[in-house]
């Protein structure tokens, strides 16, 4: 299965490609963007290693899982992903990272909602989860806003959120 292009009200998600590496490297060199990921700006070699994994072992295109570059007004503003979960083939890990100038404008949530809809209506995914750190309040609020609930703190300061297909469908029903 080819990863589809997904269109939202303001955001377009298209499948990430190896030739997006310069965009990813540019995004990862912003220390503020990376503060809750690694605590520092990433080098180009760190970014190559990260995206070799994401576009390789962390993707399962046959199952519809992978990574997308999001654009608004024709300009790449970040990436969103549904990563493969090795321990549970029916689960996907939701992730996103945006350019700083696009924070707090609803783009993170818009892209996350698009991927949740894709996961639960087009794919065999039954559970979507995400991890973040306690200090990343914006990410926590975004995950909660799109329907994920905190379910665990596997280590001090690290939080796990999730939503199941049935929970997502129930919440998506008009009241």
C-alpha cells in the first residue's frame, strides 16, 4: 500500500521521502524544537540516523504506517507519523514535530487528527499511542485534544498516551 496524501482544512500531509532529509535536518538543528526530544539540536548525522530508522524499520508501508511531511500554504512546516510498533502489529505510534513558528496554531492537532482518522478508518490499526515527557506541556495538551488519554508513566518524567479504535469512534459520534 502506498501511503496516501491526506488533506485537511489548512494542512496537507504527503508521504515523507529520502529527499526530505534536508528539511528534517533543518528542523532538527533548532534547539528549541529538539528540547523535549534530545535536549539539544541534532547534528546532520543524528538526523540521517533518525530518518534511516523512521523510513526503514519504523515504517510498514504494506500496513499503511509511515511518515508524512506537512505543508501549509505550500511550505513544509513539520512532520507527522504513524510508526510501526514491533510488540503489537495492530498498534501505531503517533508522532509529530513542527517548525517553531508554527507552534500553538493548531497544526499539530490538525495533522494528528488526520492520522487518527487514517489509522482507524483505512488501516487495521486498533490502538494508537504516543509518548512525551512531562515537561512538554504543549505536546501533552495536543495529545489530549485529539482524544488520547494518559495511560502510563513507564519511567520518571516519561508519559504514554493512547486511544483505541472503539474509543475514537465513540468520541467521533455526534452528540
